[in-house]
C-alpha cells in the first residue's frame, strides 16, 4: 500500500481511537460503577430509576463502542495487511467475535429497564450482561497477540509497544478465566486489570506519536 494511503488510515485511527476509548470507558466502567451495587438489587433498581436517562445513555454508548470495535479493527487490517495478511485477518476475526458478545449485554440492559419493580429478576439480567462481557474479555485479549506481532514486524512502533500489547492480552484472558474459575479472588481481577493498561499505552502512543516510519 502507498504511503499516502497508510497515512490516511493512520490519521483516521488517531482520530477514532481516543473517541472509542472514552466512549468505551463511559459504557463499560463508569456506568456499571455508578448504578450497580453488588448483592443489593433494591439499591441498584433505585439508582437506575433515579437516573434512567443516564442509564439509557450508557446502553447507547455500549452499542456505539461495539460499532467502533468493528470499524477500527478493519482500519488496522488495512494498515497491516501488507505486513502479514494472515495475521491481520486473524486479528480482525478474533476482535469481531467479541462484538456480538458485548452487544448481548445491551439487550439485557434494555430488559433491565422493564423490570425495575422486580429487582431480583432485574439483577439476573444484569448478571447475564456481565457474563457476556466476561466471555468477550477472552477475545478482547486474544486479538492483541496478532496485533502485537504485526507491530513487531512492521517496525511502525517501538518493540516495547508490542510487548505492552502482549501483556494486555494476557491480562484480558487471565482476567476472564479467573472470573469464570475463581470468581471470589477479587485481588486477582485487580492485577489483571493493571496488565490491560498495556493496550492503553499502545493507544496513547499511536494517537500522540503516530506511525514511526511515516512521520
């Protein structure tokens, strides 16, 4: 691919990536922390009733996040296709598998809004949504391994950024497996969340510095 085309793709990614990250953090981190109270369905229902519009905005934000999760990896595929088409395709497929799993959560959140007067049943849908996110975490981690390999081969980024993606991938996968196998070990979840910061480092580097060989 010509350098001009790569530059256009890189510029699009540098614009879209921070938007994706901000909306994703709002939908997947801020909204659950604001509304959901562990083991307390009544208070959770009360919180949602008190700010239903904000909760609905969180649902919309999750849907938009997953739309970004389709288009940004496609742009990354175009960016790295000339480096290794097979690894770029693997990266794309692994990421796309996680999209319907995360979208599944929005379906249950919409169902939550119909059950605010039945907190116990409402919590079942919240848990189902969270289970979907847990499974999605596996693929949010797996796609970072071929992405890291592509970064390494392309030399567009310093090697340390590739290693950051590998570490983040490990964090996502172990975090998902620990949530399934050892759900009571909350400290392990805290550790794996720290590891996933490696993906944030990649995004920040990409947005601020861009592609090494094209700048």
